C-alpha cells in the first residue's frame, strides 16, 4: 500500500484507492489490526469492483442506494457495509481527501438508517439472554469467553489472545497491554469469574488461557452454533460489549469510565456505538455513583 501523501489519481478518488489509504493510515497508527483491515476490505470489495475508477464524489445518490441494497445479500451484510462505508468517508473528510461524505446527500440521509438506528435494530441483551448463551457454549473455555466479554467488555480479539501472564492473581485482574488507544488497562475481575478462570490459567503455562478460540473460522463457527442453540441467531459477539457497557451505566459508572474500559478514544464513540441500544443505560450516564462488577449475569454451568 502507498501512503496517502503519495497517492494521486487522474480520475479523482476511486473507492478502491480510498479504501487502501484508509486502511494504511489506520494500520500505521496502530488503531486497526490486520485481521480487521482484511474484514473491512472484504466487505467493501464488491462496491469497489462495481465502481471501478469512478470518483466516489461523482457517484449519484441513486446509485449508492442501489449498491447498498444489492439483491441476494443478507441484511447483516448490508448493515456492515453501510457502517464501513460511513467510517471510510468520514475519515476521508477529516483527512482532506473528500469535500464531504458522499452519503451525506439529503436523499440518502432520508432513506438510509443512521448509525444509531443500525445499532437499535438489535434489542439490548438481557441477563437471561447472556445466561442462555453461556449455557449453550460447548466447552468451559467458550463459556468463560462469553462471561469475560459480558463482564469486562473485552472484544473477542483480546479474549482469544489472553495468556497466563496477562492475568494478575495478586490484583485478581486481567491486564491489557495495549488497547485501541495505545494505552494499557487493568480490569478487576469478580471473585466468581476469577475462581472459574484459575484452573485454566494454571493449565495454560505460557500458552493461551482459553483454547479452542484461536482460529478465526473455528471461532466464528462455535459462536454461530452457540447463538442458534440459545435462540438468538442475530446476536453478534460484540453485542456482549454493549451489554457490559449497559450494566456499568445502569450501575452508575460515569461515561469516561465506560469509555476507558471499552478502549475508545472519545466518549462520543461509546455513546454512538455501544449505548444507543440500551436507552435505560443512557439515562444513567451522568451519575457519579461508583460501580461494581461483583454480580454475575447468573451462575456459569460447571463441567465440560
């Protein structure tokens, strides 16, 4: 990939070129993992192929609408593509590569769902939903992965890479060496969760604490099976982050604490992407009451 400053095109800004520059900039800044960059590229590739060398700022709103409502694709894929395209164009505007987002045309704003509306399409997870997901996981490691995400708000990547030296028995905490913002973080764990993790930590040695999650395809398969068994086929693993954020907000956590836990650079990101799905949580955001993570959603079932 060529850095933004060196990329120029006689035909304006084709989508494929803009995607390359965006992903290059985010990878260079350390705010995006290679696996996430590959996922963004995959979801945007069909649009780039159809638009070819056409400047994105000259694409008519009606054509954007047709491209984003392509036949034969699931609603989840369409929502994912729209979110990625919005993030790409917003970055292009901030970087001075675009005068304005092509999706900001009034006719598109009226007919395309907002970012908050996309999040609200899925209702917030309830305690009983999380418990069903835990019950339907087929190994102890996978049950604990769900519980960790629901309690701490960690994303799947951090949970998959968790090693024994990332867990501090003296502080009973999980230590993230580098968040998306580039800062470290220590998250205290409740006693019930630490007690369940301890045998896996002792057995891991220098390896990963939660085996069976490391291969991307295998990880996706086990989660798909789990959510279908639980009767929640539309739930995404990252919805557990929203659940964790909502629990903290309802317990009185100030917004900056929820933001720090989720590793966001700004509180606006936390509000826009993780709390719109839980209106009750939003009502608690201005409270200064301290929060606790001592109550599990429910007891995790024992055994393999």
